[in-house]
C-alpha cells in the first residue's frame, strides 16, 4: 500500500509500506520505502494510506513525496541563482 506520513520528523514523505511492527503497551511502527529506495519509519498514528499498490488515489506533488537532502536543495538554489 502507498502511504503518507502526517506527523513527526518525516512529515510529508510518501512511500510504500513494507513492514509493520506491533508493540504491546507502546507505539506501533510502520516502515516505508520511498521512490528512491530510502527507508524510514514512523508511528502508526502518523501513517495515512493514500493508495493501493504503487498507484495513488490522489494527485501527488511534483516531488512525489521524496525528501531531498540539504545539499541537494542548496545545489538547486545555486543553479537557479546562476540562471
């Protein structure tokens, strides 16, 4: 299933859910894998299903929910300034 993170450090990231951990007496954890193959985890309460398989039921933003590093963002800003 395709899901989106709605809270925590990974807010706004979109990826495929590939693992679910159930912790009795604690927070359940959901593991995601994004389009670039990066994995991240969040609490179950922050996971929101937006589609089945790899097909979203909603329109995704241009970045498709992939979080870019600070260096990638800086490089893009510098390239835009040079134009």
